[in-house]
C-alpha cells in the first residue's frame, strides 16, 4: 500500500484537541493543499476563512447553538444535549468554506475539505469535517459573521473543518463492503 492510501485508511474524525496552535508551516501547507483541490471546470468556487481566534470560534459555536436549540430535540443533533459540547470541539484552527450557491459548489467544497483533512492527517494532525456550524449562518448573526469571516459578496456557508493536534484516539470506521456495487463488462 502506498503512502496516500495509508493516509486515507488511517484518517479518523477527532473530537478532542490540544490547545497548541498549528505552526505557520503546517497552516501554509494545508492552505496550499486546499487551493490545489480539483473543481468542476476548474472554477474554484470556494473561499477559505481560516480562523485561529478562540473567541471567534466560540462565537460561531454560540450562534449555531442558539439556532439549533430553537428546534425540537428530534430535529437537532443530540450532541447539543451535552453542556460541554462545542461544535468545533475546541480545535485551535477552523477553516470555513463558503461559496456562491451554484450547482457544483457544494461538491467542489466537499472535495476541498477532504483534501484539507488528508493533508492534515499526512502531517500528523487531526481533523473533523463539520456541517453543524451552518446553523450559525441561519440566525441573527448571519450577516455579521459573514462579514467578520470575509465571505465574498454573494457567498454563503458550505462546510467547515476543525484542525489541531488530536488528544483522542480511535480506530478507523468499519468498512461496509455491501455499500459497493460493481458493474463490469462481461467477456
């Protein structure tokens, strides 16, 4: 197995991080990897808001929690029932991807966030890809958060990723081979 396949096989979602910030070299390498991600017709529809400010990360969490907690408990993540839950798991670095609402932008941003996750894993860092922060951009703080995060005009939240040195360990998830159908030419 080559190094890329080993990195893919060992990557897991981490939910506990050391408070130490990524080095400039680590962050630069991750951002470069993100910018190298493929996209439909090479449109590169994304914008990356790189956050290394714990108070802003907490503010986004708080805004998301306000919106989530307005929903019936059956319609929100059960993680919010834990008073110690923080949507970014207290990671020291968060990257939020925003884009215009175009047909391929969500797919392209998904590809980019996976590229970030694999780059982080290859450097011994941990990550978790996140959808829950989207609630922060559905509430009263939407416009102010978009401004603070530097979203370009007409862009909106797509997906986020938390990054840092992981403090938790777990095995990669179980592979479900039944999720694959092979269709091959019969000779």
